[in-house]
């Protein structure tokens, strides 16, 4: 009965001169469904499918919610153009610069703009990988280049040990550890005793197995996420 119903439907299409191969109809149906996906819907699916650290996922979600979706979220993904992205980026840069001036902050918000554009670019590149777009419309020249406002300060050994002595006891060990290994702030705070191998003081080893989020919101501050590829850092004997 199901087969006869299918044949009757096919004959009806032939009689109306509307018949096309079933595979072609399926392909067109998929394309029609894809055309209806908004950027906001695809961004949600893209972020959910990525393997991200908790802090990175929180940053992506924050950038989308605050900077990207209010302007671009309702646009169908396949209709999103380079002009849309360029206009969004220009408007965002002006808004961030205005906020920085109003709050008397150093810089012009270029770091936040870089971070938001990086998220947008990642989501659109993911759409290209899934064959929803032929090319990414995120092609603003120079948007993925960012020079930090603050120059790094390199401590001398004497300054390092002076700072070590001034710190509270429970934080003192972080100073030489940070200065001699170059670990990031979150990686340092995520360390546990079992990650340190001090059997040979001359060749001590610290194994980095995660990073602590630095988001001061309920349930997220100091949340430790695993690293995709564990790092291993050797310590100098003076840092033990």
C-alpha cells in the first residue's frame, strides 16, 4: 500500500510536468531548510559542537550574547554578507571606543573587538566546513590582528624573590613558578600537589592538566577545565 501510494504521487508529478528525481528533491529540501537557518541558530549549534574549555565557552557565549547576536542574529545564515559583517564590525569598534572613553579606560576597546570578531570568524568558518556556506563573509582586513596595549614586565631574579617575600604564604610559591615557567594565570591556579614532581630538586617538573576560569560569576569562578593536550614544564632548581 505504501509503495502504491508513492507510485501514485510520482505519477501525479509526471502528469503535472513537475517530476524530478527523488534525490534531487531531497537535496532541494535540505537546501531550503538550510536557507531558513538564522545566524543565531547556527551559532548556537556551532558552539555546542565545539570542544572548548569552560572559560573559552563562557567567552564565546558572552561575545555572542553581548556583541554579535543583537546585530546579526536574525539574519539568515546564507544571506549574511561581507557588508553586513563590515558594518557590524565598524559599529562595534565605535561603540567599544566610546565605552572606553566614558569609563576612562586605557585603549580603545580593540581587545574586546578582536575577541568578538574571532568568535564570529570561528562560527562562520564552521559553517563553511559543514558546507552551509561556500566562503566566510568575515573578511574584514586587519580584524584578526591585535597588539596588546600593555607591555609585559620582565622581573629580575632579585625582584622575583622580593615579590615572593611580600606575598601571603599561600601565594608565595606562585611567584617563582610563574616567573620561571611562563604558565598562564589560570594554569597556575589550577595546579594541585600531585602535579608537582620535586623528587629531584635540580630537575623539578610541573605537569599542567587544566586551567581555572577567571570569570567572577556564580558557579564559574575558578571552575577548572581539562586541557586537550596536557603541557609539561620543567622548573629551574631556584624555583623549587
